[in-house]
C-alpha cells in the first residue's frame, strides 16, 4: 500500500504544478473573485476587494488564499461572512496574506457589513464508523493534501497541522482535528486529536482521538470521556501555543 502511495505522489505533484502554472495565464482577480460572494462580500465591495488584493498579493499568494477559502463550507442557516474570510486568510502559510486580507476588507467596507446573527461555524465531522471518513463514501481515500493546513513549528522542530474541513468556530472557541509531525520524521503522525481551543482562557481541551491508516483512511476513533476532557494550560514555545496563536489571534 505504501509503495502504491509513493508511486502516485509524483503524478499528484505534477498535476498540482500544472494547475498553478496555469494561474499565470489568467487574470489575477479570477483566482479569488469566485470566493468573495460566498463570504458575503457584495458585488460593489467585490470590485474594491479584488482590485486591492490583486495589486498587493502575488499570484502564488492569491492561489494559497483561494485554496483555503474554498474549503470552508457554511453551516445551514449560518452563512459565511467577511470576518470568516479574514480568519481563514490568517491560516495561509505566507504571513503577508492574513494582514493584507484583513486590511483590504476594512478598507473596502466589507467588515462593517451586517454580521450574521449566529457566530460563524464550519461543521465538524460526524463520528465515523469503523473504516469510514466523514463526508466521503466508505472506503474512499480523503484528499489529504486539500485538508491539512500546516500551522507552524516549535523550536523543537515539532510541527502541528489542522484539518481545515473540521474547524468549528464560535466567538470564544475553536475546535478541530490536529496532528503532529515529530522532529526527524519524514511524515506526519498517523494519530490525530480533536482539540477545543479556548481563546480568552488560553487552554486546550482534548475531546477525541483517531488513528489513520497509511493510506489516509480513518482506522480507529474514540471520543474521550468527561474525565479526560480537562482543559490544559498552553505552555509557551510549544506547538499548542502555535495552534492557539494561529486560531485565536
């Protein structure tokens, strides 16, 4: 199974590179324009937002923004807002994108538009049955490259990533599936944890765990009991602090 995955990797990368190369033949605004209405940016504001972003961001930065922005799916009755676009822009690995998107939305008057009555959320995954993955047909392989967003590395070299499709946001909390890449290891761990991040409280609470098989399917899933769901203080310099900063600040 591992051999098959390794053999297919160059083809997947080649397809991705071809797609990105094609971006340079299109108008820059076409990269982000389709996402703006999804985030409640009006037609009048979209022109301002598109012009400013295409002026101040590169094609590659716009591609990163568009790739992350399109992955969030609004919960029924709770549409996405410009504030949600500013939030996901902060998850882009290029540090210039987040501040530029926020400044652009402010300058174009998009963030002053009426906010949704309920805090914006992205639906988390349902508890999977053995051998299944939420949102996919049983046995299907999830598009891992499109789901996991690297949040950064601690001084130890340990990295942390979040499954962007699993994120649930409220006014004070963020929750989603996280996994780690340990120093010296070529691939992320097959273990993942659902963590609830309390932004003002500066704590992280584990709520569930799962193990992936080498081909990316969910092999095991366990919800933690109430006794295990205890808030843990975030220690400085750890990957938990990186997760808190990226999701809350």
